[in-house]
C-alpha cells in the first residue's frame, strides 16, 4: 500500500513535469476501483463508465492542486463521487421530463439491462428469488436522492469517513451523518419485507 | 442505558469507538435491540451482495484509450514555474517569505558544506578526513538548527489549533484559516527538511518529519471555516497521532545535538555524527 502510494506520487510528479504517459499508470491502476464506486452510485454501466472517464479527465486538469495530497486513489474517488452526484441529478431531471415507462419484465418488475450478472445458484427457484431481491434492491437504491445514494455507497461500500463524504456532498459532517442515516432508513423500509434475517438475533460483533 | 435509537444502531458499525462500546454492551443484554440490529444488518448484508459487473482486466487500458486524446498537453515545468500556483507574482512572494528563505538558506548551506567537503577531499588522507568531518558537522548543525526552529513553529501552530473552540454554543463555524495558512507554509518547509534529512541519512528524523507532514497536510487541506464537530474530529485525529509529543521529544533531542555539535564544529575528526539517534 505504501509502495503504491509512493509510486502514485512519482507518477503524479512526472505527469506534472510534462510526461503525459505517467498519468496512464494512475488511470490503469485506479480505474477498476473508481468504476465500482461509479456503478454503485449510478446503477448502470453506461453512466458508470462516463463517470470514470470524466473523473480522470478532471483529475488530470486539477493535478497541480493535488501535488501535496497524500493519496491519489482517495482523491480521484472523491472527484468521481462529485461528478456522479451531478450525473445522477441530471439523469433524474431528464427522466422526470421524459416520464419514461420503466422497462419491465413479464412479472412487471423493472429491469436494468446492464446489470445482469451470471448467478451460479443451481436452483431455478432460488435464482428467481435472488434476482427478484436484486431488483427490489436496485429499485430501492434508485429511490434515494443522489446525495443519499452517494453517502450510502461511500460509507457502506467504499468505507469512506464522514469528512470525506461531507466533502463529496459539500455539506457539514453532521449533515453527512444525517444523510447516511436517512439513506439506510429508506432502504430498510423498502427492503425489510424481502430480507429475512439469518436465524435468530445474533450476538454483536459477529457481523461481517 | 436507555434503548439506542434507530440512528445509533445504524451508525453502530462506523460510529466512534466509545459509543460503539456502550451500544454493544446494551445490545448484548437486550433482545429487542439485538433483533433490531440484526434486521438492519440483514438489509445491509443483502445490499452488499448486489453484484457489480466485472469491467475486465483491460479496463484501465480501455479508459486510457478513451481519455488520452482528450488530455491537453502539459508543458514541462521549468525552474521558475510553480508546482501549485498559476499566479507567478503571488508565488514569488510566497517563496520569498522570510521563513521559507531561511529554509532554503539552511539547505543551501548544507549543500555548500557538502561541496567544500568534496572539493578538499583529495590531497592527503589526513586532510580528507579532517575537512569531510568538518563539512559533515556543519551540515548536521545547520540541519539541526533549522529543523529545531521549524518544529517549534509547527508545535505552536498545532497547540493553537488544539486550543481552538467556538466562542459560544451557538457559533456554527470556527475560523481556522490562520492555522491553515501556516500549515500550508510549514508543509513546504517540512518537505524540504525531510528530503534533506533523508539525503543526510538521518532516517529517524526524516520519519518524524514525514509523520508531521501528514498532519500538516490534513490541516492545510481543511476548510478555512469548520463546524465545531469538524474541529473536534480534526483535534482528535491530531491527538490520536501523538504528533505533538513526538515533535517535542525530537525538538529536545535536536537541542541536545546542537549543544554537543557546537564546540566540535571547530575541531576536526571528533566523532562520526549523531544520525539516527532520535
């Protein structure tokens, strides 16, 4: 991790010194991670890929501001989160203007064509159940506001700290905490009927 | 304790350790809250299972192909160009600040001492040893003095930041822009001293300066005005690193080194330097 940080710092210095190919190292190293964040935030591959590209373009343009920062990965992650919020807001307003009929499968459940991932579960019934649950989860995530979704993704999938989230949301720490709480609360309300806690109440500290 | 509310339980995993401990001990004895926490965890666990498509091993290369044609050319920096400011005049003013000039002067003195040491290292074995030892002493003393002063300024800034607080309970933001500006300056100096210490083989000093740099960067990158909660978090982060204590210890060590190095500077070949003692 330290070695990656050092090598990132060298790549940044070389880029700033005019060696454009040095930036390639940073792009290739951090793209998959930024993609995971962007996909979880936007919910589709097309937008996620756009967020990734835009994040690195912005990072390149602002690189001189980064010069003294400690971690390039965290920095570009935050740029991506910032842009993804704008992208989601734009999408929401486009969707509101267009009032699209959601694509639906035979059961009337909305389908996100880009998010099918092969499931290795052998049982067709289980497969259907897990796919249904996945659809419920995608729908619940779509119901969150861009800020709530960003806060949730950064906190629970990205492991980001409150300050980092507050910076991405351009809000105070306490507002960011509140946004995280609201997002989880909404997801609970939407998903609890479909999610069964495993076994009885477990003791604290055993959760993953 | 009373039953934790939903917000406490949701924040349980990432919350502050003290609060987490209190909730954990309550939940261990309270079936109702344990069940509630289990339901929250079940939803979070289900969401964690939501897959993300694998973009492929060559994804980074594909991103590069897409963005490379859109990247503007960046002209190589020249010595007069600044790393982080497009405002040349402001930059010069910044670099000509007395403190920074002092830092550069210290490093320049070290370089000159090194040059002299090398220049006169040929004639005889005896004079070689003598002059090199003198140059080494000068280098070390200059570094010790300059870093000692730098640590003193850093300590003062950190103490002031540690003592900052809202004037009353209604104040929503605390202005720390002065500390932030000082941290920005100190970061530049610190980097210079850290690199010099490394070049001098003083890895212990370089290590402490590296830790200090991280804290200074944290302050330098904070907003000029922070909420009391943000300030509290920042103060806790600084306290958790124990940097103030380390800075004080190193400062004392440097004073000691300065005292012992001073009389020896005019003597020749008296010792092998005191690097890595901190």
